[in-house]
């Protein structure tokens, strides 16, 4: 099957995913519209502060909450065009947990997470909540320690989607679950699906929180588009650790999309790591992404306020230029060095916690760069 966007063509395989070397690798990616925004939402716990509609509004700070277990959240998608809900990607977020996978940095202070859940669909007519017997299983997860996950679902014939949380991941007292659930139309493939792995600058700057997300900025620049953009940042994550942990933790194999941000180097520079070693680690990461049929996106390492981080990051950015030259399939991300060098006030603390203004600027430069490198016709 082929889909046209402007004058570009995208060849998809039988599962609706562009084969390696085709489709997503050239041209502007076909949109993956967000089809769950403000559709009717239902849940069991009317006493919780976060009501069901908070799960699919435009502000990711206002999440749905429930103090019951097991608990559930359901959307009526029956009013969405049937062609837009044959193949979907459902993504669940909890922005109360900052690290993408808290198990990797030993953070026990997590709140309102979803350790076990399942996704279900119902073919019942829209309008009235389906009976419990009218739901069919679509996906199941156990032992989850991530703040967000994606699921590709064959949704043909279904009108409703429901997430059922059966175990919590957190230290809340009383226990509670808190989440946003988005559903994207993927019938044109999953080209416009992103995850950004990186260190604390990524964790802080690209978190899916509030209304000013990177996806919202891209959507504002290109009406009708709302890419699926998941933040895979973990504070203190170095390229040396990531090139081992990303494959072993299954992050790439679980990710069904196409673009993979690799925003590392900040922590390596803090440790005054050897630039050649950093290059080896970053190249290994990029080649691992390419071997999965996906596209790596690599930004410049941010400027830092102290030595040896500052000098080390400068030397490592020369290795990023080398990576661009040796692996032309790598998409060039923003120049985060210049951003923070010109605005040291965007950082605070000895090693540079990113301020709220700085986080907004990180999203701005990512938006401007991707507008040129990915979304502008070329």
C-alpha cells in the first residue's frame, strides 16, 4: 500500500509499518493525528481530584487519578472516523515520575505509577458505557517501571478503548494511579513517532508535562499534525551506560516508532570522559538504532557552567560533528551548546539544573531544528 503526502510516497508493509530503507527514511513523515483529544471519558472513581476528562485534555499536568484498585479509564471513540481507528498507537503517560525508567537510576521516590495494566477494546455502540462483558483484551503489561509506554493495536471494528490498572508503582499513601492516555491514528504508518533518550537536560526539557510540549509546538507550526513524542530522559545517564542499557532493557524493541533521539554527553563531560571513548559509545548507539530500521537524531551536547565539564563537552561536540560526517543517516538535532553558552541563566546549581525558562527554550530549539530537518519539504 502507498500513501502520498504532497509529492512524496511511503510504502508500507502488511502491518502498516514502513520497511527498513523505505518510507520514513525519505520525505516528510505522514501525520499520526491525535484522535482521543477531548472525546468522552469515563472512570469509576468520582471522588478523585483528577476526573476522567483530565486524561485527554490538552494540558498534561491535569492527569486522571483514581484511588481504587483495580481501576479503569475508558474513551468513547465512536465519533472518530472509522478509517482513522483501524490501526492505532495508544500511549500512556505519568508525568509525576520524571525518569523514563526509575529502575535504572535507583529512584524509589516514584508516585502514582502503573506497574501492571491491560488495554481493552469494545465493539459496543457509542454513547453508553459498555458492560464489563463487552470488552476484549488488546495488550497487557506487568512489572512496569517506566513513566510512559506505547502500544500498537489493531482497532478495526472497535468503538471504545479502556485501560485497566491492576497494580501500582509508587509510594503514595493512600495508593493512587495518575495518568494521561493518548490515542494516535497510525493507519498511514508510524513514521511520526518519536522517543528521545538522553540525560537530565532531556528529562527536564522534553518531559510530556503541561500544555507546552514539543509535540504541541510541532502541531502549532504544522496544523493538522500532532506527532507522538515520548521522553526517554534519565538524569545522570551517560552514553557509556546508555549503549549497554538501552538494548538490554528492551527500550528499542518495545518502541514501535521511527525517530530515536540520542541526547547524551552531558554526564560523560561531567566525568571528564575521553572524547574518543564518547564517540565510540555514541556511534554504537546510533548504529544500534539504524540496525532496528529506525533513525537516530543526535543534538550537540549542552554547554556547562563548570570545568572540566565545559572543556570536555566542547571536545565531545567535535566528535558529534565527526559522527554526522561518518553516519549521514543521523538526523542533526539542535545546537544545545550554543543555547546554554549564550544563556547561562537557563542553568542553576553547581552542575546546571535547567530552569523553567530554559526548559521552554530546549523545546523551542528542538522545534526549530526539526522544522528544518524533518518537517519542511525536502
